[in-house]
C-alpha cells in the first residue's frame, strides 16, 4: 500500500563524540588505525507537525575519504569534522520539505556546492550529508511508527528515483526491490583480512597475544564464527599482493568450508588500469592459485579514484572479455557515479551508509532495472551486482542502521569488520551496553571475558530480526548526554 509522504523540517542538529580504540591495528590502503573519534548526530525535527528526534553515528576514519598520503591523520580527522559540522549547519537553515527525500536533496545539493567551493573530494563532503540524512530517517521512522523497510516500501520517505537516475522515472523502490516487503532476516558476514592481520595463531607474537575473549588470527575467526565469506585486502604492489594471496589461499582451503568465497579489496592501490591488469595476469598465471581464483566474488575498487572512471579503463575493459567482475567503492562519490561506471564495464558498486542511504537505494534500483531491461545474450541477467561493505561499523547506532539498509536492499553478503577490530561495545557507557544486550539479543551477546556486548555470528551469519523490527536499526533511545558535545 502506497503512503503519502509526510512533510518534515529539521529544527536543530547537535553533535557528540567519543574516542574508540581498536583491539587490533587495522591497516587498509595507506592507513593504519589504532584509535579514532566516533561521532553522533542528533537531529530534532518536525514530522507532519510533530516533534521527533533521530540519531546517526559513524567513525571519522583518516585516509578513507581522501587517500591523500601528504596529510596527517589529525588533519584528515579535522577535515572530517569540518564537513560534518557544515552539514549540520546547513541542515538547520534549509527549511522543510514535503518528504524526507526532499529535505535530503536540498541538503545534498547545498553541501555539494559548498564542498566544491572548498575543493573537497565529493566523497568527503557527502559524508556529512549522509550523517544528517540517517538521523532524519531515524526521526521520521520513530515519529511514524514505521521500520526503515516499511517506510521505503510504502513510499513514505518520498524517494523520487527519476531525480537521481532519469531512466528510472516512473519507477518506485518497491517496483525494483522485492525484498523491501520482507527484509533479509540474516546476512552472511564477509570477514575482512587486513594487510597485516595474522593468518594463523603461530603468526602472533607472544607479547601481542590478546586475552579479550575474541578471535585474533584468521584461523581462529573461521573456527569461532563459522565464516565462509571473506574480504581480502591487497596493496597495489602486484608481487606483494600475489605473495599475500599465496599465504591466505591454503589457510582458507584447509579451514574454511569447501564453498567459501572471497572478494578482493584494492583500496585504490593501483594507479593505472594497466597496472591492475598486470596484477590480474600474474594472479591468473599462478598455477597454485587456480582453485583459489574460482572462489572469487568480485574485485572492489582496485584503481585510484583519479583514473577509476576514466575512458582508459573503459577501453581496457572493451578488449578484456574474461576480466573479473570489478565494482567501484570510493569512486561512488556522486549521484551519477554508478551510471558512469556501468558504461565503462564495471559490474556494479558497493553500499555503505557513509556514502548515503538514498544514493544507495537509487543505485540498487538502477542495478535491478538494468538487470531486468538488458538481459544477457542467451537469457539470464547480466552480471551486475551491489555488494555490502563496511567502515568498521560498530553499534549501538551505526552498525544497526547500516544492516537495516543492507537487509532492505536484499544484499546477502555484507562485509563486517567492526566486531574484529574493536572490542564490541566496550568503549561505550555501561547503560548503553545494557540496552544493546536487552533490545538486540540476537545481534549481540555478552563477551565471556569482559561482559560487554559483542556481535553474534553463528555459521558465518548474523541475525537481523531485532534490527529489522526497530524504527531504523536501533530499538532503543540513546542518551547522548553520556558523550561530549562537539561545538
């Protein structure tokens, strides 16, 4: 049943922060993270004339949004704070709209124009928009008594797909995303293997061994969680990357289920299309990795964003019929990015809430529409895909909101690494930990050593029952006064 969207207006945005430490150093691309800020955005809004409050949260991770080796981590974090604060400032002044989508679009355009004037990467400036967007969706769902999937499925959020992808004019999310009526009840957890992560227990030095009740090596994580999907980081150095995969392959062959699968994450490491092809040719030529390659799901963002959407990569793809499926991630920075990528021969894109909820919804709809309208020769759908990726999400807000969207979009294999690199919710106040355990007993359990909530993964899967039943992922009201207010 279609619902007429309700008018909304943002009255106030407030920002809060806490500092979280990793339990293991997390190395991705050119960055290694051991601690970072975690920010909360609290939106006070009017929904159909009624006051409501919504929250969003995320890490401020250095280097992911810019990949600039010349800046310090502190400078990167300061820049992230700048875009979040600017989005909050703009949100308070843009007025209302006839739907959540309409208000988001005003904010998106205003923030993008500001970011262009500041010479900021679109992915970076859009991060601020995404936090306000998520908090506004949360406020709307709480005010109307709907879950995220219900609000999207009934049209209550007011999403106008044709404004984002013109070929979708006249289409609605419910027309293209059949999973909306019944979001996925669980997802397969795709476990991240970082560039410096230990593969076996014997790879861990005695003085680096943790005693926090969580798995540390890849072998231990497979055994504890029953993992069968993996995300393997590569660096952009072909010889080094092939050697790393040679080390990982026998571990998975011995310890993972026979039907295990993996993605490769390039984190923009390759600077030219030809360099990436040379890496793939080297990998393909390795006879000892032949079986391993057969478990590949896709390759994620191997090329730096400066060249990823270039005509050069399109020309390479045109003459490379047996190329692996490659998707964009960091290059999915603007509304038009996916359409451009598909025209160059990419297989799709990723979804993570930090890139925008409505943009992700529209991208999922575009992929579904293209699959339906452009069947592959001989029948069957073309190999277009949308993956679920992570930004080291942790609860009690960010993780659940991201999973709620993944479930609504029907993305069944989702990278989750926050539960591996962070010690659950140990960095949050005890009152919040108790709420998470009580209201999300399927997603969290008490750590046997510290008692704090940590994510429950059984047979390689996470249950989303409580996430899907919540207004927007989190089924309790978070007391933001427990954190420092940012000004």
